[in-house]
């Protein structure tokens, strides 16, 4: 059975999207980006909401950037090789290979996908992840915390959720970014 991972860059105060401005990520650091690529290489299916897909579709053509460093090329290759499912009621078409649109999030379909998959899956974006969390589908939470406090926005964890998590891995980077991986008990 596959593991379903929810991962996002978050502010130090727990926001996956800032109300104003950005999170001041630090993920542009080649060391951090290489680490993220290594962690997510086993993921072979990405579950996206429309907005997250529109952000991530950059990787469909990132390999064509002039002078792209090796860690960017590797991440682009890995992303292109993975399946993508985009949950959207408004998106008419996709602009990446190995991608399909689903109109609604069906927890039972995701449960079957996890049961049938030999590779890990990732749910990305706080809105879609909130549905997966509510359905009890998320097995691991990967937080990449910046050094910024943004004071508001969309939280990594949805309101009203209560989870018992076990810290299984952590790492601090020179940029100040902290990676923490938790597993549900």
C-alpha cells in the first residue's frame, strides 16, 4: 500500500499561503531544492487542486530553460515522469503529459489508488489536503518551515483538525529552512 504525503512550504507560524506577499521560502537554495527532489523522487502520483497544478506545471518545460542547473533538470524529469490528477470544477484542459482532471475529490477513489499503487502519492495544496485529512487518508506530513512569520493566510493544517503525529525525521538547512517529517500514529 502506498503512502499519501501532504507537504508544503510553510511560514514559521504555520501558513501554507500568506494573506499578503510570499512566505519567504528559501527553497530556491540548491541544497534545499536537491533535498526536496530526493525526498519526492519516490512519489509517482501527485494530487493537485487547480491553483497548485497551475503553479507546478512549470516543471513540464523547466528542462528547456537555458543554463538550468542539474537539480532543476532532475526535478523536472521526475515531475514529468509522475502521474498528475487535478481536482477542478473550472479547468477545461491540462498542459502537461500524464495528467487528468477529476471534477470532485472522491475519498474512496483515493483509498483505492493508495491500495493499488506501488509508489507513494502526494496531495498538494491546503484546500485539497484538507479534504484528504478529513477523510483520514494522509499518512505523512512534510513541513518545510521558513524563517518568516506572516501573521495570516491559509494554514497548513485545516481548522478543527486534531491529529496525533510522530516526528520521524528533521533537518535544518544553512538558509534557516527547517524540514520536519511526521507520520500519523
